[in-house]
């Protein structure tokens, strides 16, 4: 039975004369393709080929992702699937569970079980990560080529990550873009704004203000992906997330802060069609 993850391309309007030239022109990762050629996972018009095989218009190129061992213990858990296609799985992660922490049941274990049940022969590759107490959308690549192509979308900001958060106080400016250098602090736990940190970019828009609670709900787009970026950035401008034990109040330990990855935008790696997922 044909692997559902097989990528199929008809060669059209190409100046490439060999399979290798065509793959290079379409940004296929060199190392991954070398492994696929070695595993006889690349075919041209149904025949196993190499990077040097000559091609012409109208030929059909098939690329079969490697079958891999699942790299986490499969543990059954309720998963909310927000989107799925041949290449990626988008899961709505609940608050209170880590991504793949050692020594405890994590989201990676649940995804591994899903892969096992649905005969998806790939490692668990998270394309984005959420803190334990942050809920929302997590993208999982089903194979190495998908990881590569969606990482390219992240690198050039075509893959959009949007969050909703509730912060302390009234945020006076209705919207803003915060560019701050952030690094890990000396305690090894917190992140901090520091001149020697990596530059981050966070865009926000005020949605509403609750006068009775003195809190503001904001919509946030992350342009970069630094650990704790939203939490550090909002605390730095004087509006830490409500119930954040690290950046607001140490007495808030055990309470879930209101941060949710609610919207994700990307582009289908096979068709180029825009994908919008909201939860």
C-alpha cells in the first residue's frame, strides 16, 4: 500500500536537467535527500533513481519519506486534533502538560500513541513549543521533509503564531510592536531583557479592559520564538500575565495563567494553499 506521506510532483516548466538539480531548485534539504536516495526512496516515472538521473517535462517524481521508529513511549491520552493532512498534525494542547519532559507523561507520548494507532511511521517533531501552563495549537511534522519546509515558513514569517493573554493593569496603547533582547538569567530559570540577549519581536493589540479586575485582554503575534517571550515582554512593560508565578507573583504558584495559542496560519507544503486554524 502506498505511504500516504509520499510526495508526488509532475515536472513542468523546469530548466533542471537532472533530479538533483530539480531538488536543489525547490529547496529540498541536501542531507535528507541523500538519505532518501540511499534508502531507494526517490522514484522517477515509477523507477528508482539517483540525483544524476536525467529528467524531462511531464515526468512524475515521487519522494517517499523514510519510515522511522517512534522516538517516544506511546501513551494513550485524549488528543484534540485541530487539523491534519499528509504532512502535519496540529494539536490543541491543554494547560498543565509539558511538551516532552523526561520522567513524566508529556504531549510527545500522546502524539506517539496517535502515530502508532494511525500507522504514521515518523518521529515526533514539534515545530513550535508551548510552556506547560500555556494551552493551544502545536504543530507536529510527520516526517523530516515536512519539518524542513514548515521551518522555512517559520524562518520567513509566513507561519504565523497568534495568542490571547490576560495581563495585569490597563494597557494604555491600543497596539504596539515590542523589539527586545532576551536571554536566560543567571538563575537558569527566568528569562530577562538584557543588551546581550537575542533580539525578539512581539506585536500586540488590546481587545478589552476589565475594570473590576483591573486586567486587559490582548491579542499577540509572535514574530520570534524565544522561551517565555510573551511572559517576559509583557512583564517588562509593566503588564505581567495574570497568575504568572515567574514574572508576576511567586505566590501564584499552582494557578494557571491565561495564555492561549489560539490561531495559526501556514501554507500547505504541497499545494501552497493557505491554512488557517483557530481554536
